[in-house]
């Protein structure tokens, strides 16, 4: 006689998916101001060009071909820029599945930064890049990995803002550093900031669901716990240590797949 037990994990997976989506929506809400600012620039260029043309037509004045061509080029390129921003927002906000594929982690880092760069610029925060080119590919989900890095950029931004609010600072005081490299059969990413840092007594709690050190209304407490879960699902890890000089440093590790692992992922 055999006793067979089974467990239905469908509900758990659905709940995890809902939490990930909730975190994405919260992130988009936090980024609204920066995205509006980012869209304002191409709209301003288009408005300036259209106003110029309307005045010329109203006055029945001839527009030289070279000027007209330049204006059309500017309008076209800035429409493309605005479309790219909106498309990126829609892709980030959509419900993503857990399909795994080969990804180049540097591409994900650059995509996350591009999406979030305006948030940092308007606050006077600079980003230092120290990435190793031609890293081995890892296995992961691009949308979810981008969410992880955006969560880390948000935390770094908030930590820096917390430290320097109401203080005088030099241009090189507010810095986020992004580093990637390969070591010991792993791809590693470090995201460091010059913010307020994380007290040692809570470093073992920050990856717990709904744990946050932010004021009420300024954080869901989902970002780091979801990031932790996303990395664990693909065999990776995330830890936090004090920054090289100040602030905090998050270290993410991703296993470099063996040839047979990659083949299985491609076949699936």
C-alpha cells in the first residue's frame, strides 16, 4: 500500500504574482513626478516647433526648406523619445510571467537606470558605473530583474535624500555606484549609495515582507522582500553590508549556468 500526498501551489503562486504586481504599481506611482518631467522635455520641443510654424503660416511667411526640415527632424525624434518612455512604462507595469531566459545583466542594469534616471537627476544624485563588459549570461526573467534593480535605486535615492535633506552638500556627495563583475562561477552586482546607511541591528529584517524604515505613506515594505524572492527563484542571492565609505551596499549574486542548464531552459 502506498500513500501519496500532493500539494496545490497554485494559490501561493497567484498570491506571489499579485504581490509582485502590487509592488510594480507602487513603484510606478513613486516615479510619476520624474516621468512627467521626462516627458515634458520632448513635449516642450514639439510645442516650440509647432508654435513657430503656426506663426509663420498666420503671417503668410515662407519657411526655408532647411529650417522646415530641421524642425520636422526635431519633432520626429522627440515623438520617438516620448513614445519610448511610455512604452517602457507599459512594459514595466504589465503582469509578467515567470518565463526564464538567457539575459545579459548589464543590459538589465542599463534599462533600469534609463527608466529611473530622471528621478535621480532632479535630486542632484549622480551614478558611477563600474561594469565589466562581456559578462557571462545568466538565466532569469528580464522584467522581474529590472524590478529588482529599480527597487534598489529607489532605496538608494531615499537613503541619500534622508541623509542630505536640509543640509549643504557638494556635487560628489550624493552618489550611487553600480558595479558588475564575474567571480567564482557567479555574476555579481553591487549597488552602493552614500546615504544614511542601514543600522546593523535591522540588516537581518530588511528582506522580511512589509518591513520598512520609511515614514508612513512612503513605502510599502514590499520592494526588498520581493527582490529577495525573485533572486531566490533563480538560485541567486542578495545581501546588504555597509558601503565602502558610508551608506549601504547591496550585493546580488547570480549563478552562471552550465551548458546543460542553458539547454534545458531553451527547451522549456
